[in-house]
């Protein structure tokens, strides 16, 4: 399987770095606004794929996501305006101890990072409790500059694109440690920290894990032979029936006396 370090990034494609200690990401962009999701829907969509709505733990990770979005929206890609949900929200739990509006927000995956990248005068802490990353490249700059990659709180029922985040491979391997020994298929990676993408349409981690053992292999052998076994049983039953029928006919002939003609 071939992975290219400078390949285009496509919407819905899982992107990993050349390091098993780094998480993977999936950018979900919908050109049709009607197909975009509310905050809770986006969160559930990530969790269905064993991911979480994006948490940003540092300036470096913010810069990485910015680079992925810039790659996604290259000229000719057909992708333009559309903000992205990230996994930051205000759910009421932190309000009692918060000293400011910004302190009321927390990451849905439990990340304790205090890194924030708010647009100027944000958040507002009114009815807007969920957070998006601005992505409005065609909009005129506001007082805080272009509406790109900085954060804004929005109503949670608004429809936006979203970004999912997936745990690093080494954490995944640790969680699977108590299971049957896995087989690994490792794909090419780079050491320069640049995103890797797969040319296959389906989503991929760098490691594909499949369970092995005696029982699965035995099942794969037995199942295909079931039709043959049934055919043998039918043939055996037919043969036995015919032999039994002939035996009864022969016995009746011996038992019935032959008439004597005078």
C-alpha cells in the first residue's frame, strides 16, 4: 500500500503523522449546508468511528490543523466557506468555579489543556455554548483579522462541518494488550512530521489489526464444507432406502407359494 507525504487531503479521509505517538485526524466538510451537523450530531459521528470531536492541546496542534485545512482547500478543490466544530463547549459544570467567560469552556473528551485561540471579543457566553473554528476565506476581515482558524462560540444547534481526532497507535496497542496476539500491517511513514494520506478511499490507521486463533480458522474450514456434507448424507440415505426396498421385495417372493397347475 502506498502513502504519499505530499498527497492531497480529501474530506472524510483519516490523516495520520509519521509517528505512532501522534493522533490521527479526519476533516468532515460538506459542500451542501443542509448536510452539515449540529454539535451533538458531530460529536456522535466522531464517536461512532471510535474518535472524539477535536481537542486542541497546544499551539503546535493548532498549526497542524491549520495546515490540514489549507491543504484541503487548495485552489480547484471546490471547498470554500464553512466553519468547523471542535470539541470545546460550555455545559454548565465549570460555571460555578469559573472566574471568566472563557474559563467556563471545557473539552468534551476530558482533555485538561488550557490552550485557547479565540477570535477577538470571543467567547460571548450568551446562548452560544459550543465552539467552532472559523473558516470563512471569502469573508472580508473583521476587527480581529480574517475569519480563519480562530475560535468562536456558536449556538449548538447550528449546522457546521467538523473535525474528529483519534487516539495514537501506541495507546490503541496498549488497550488491545489483553486480547489475542494481533497481526500488524505497517504502512510507509515519514520522519519529517508531515501528514500522511492513503490513496485508498476507505479510512485507515497506519496499523490494521486482525484477531487470530484456532477457532476462527476452524470455522473458516467447516463452513464451506457444509453443502458437501449435506449432499453426502442425502446420497447415503437414498442408497440405504433403495437397498431396503429391494430386500423387502425379495423376502415377499420367497414367502408366497407358487401355484401348482394340474
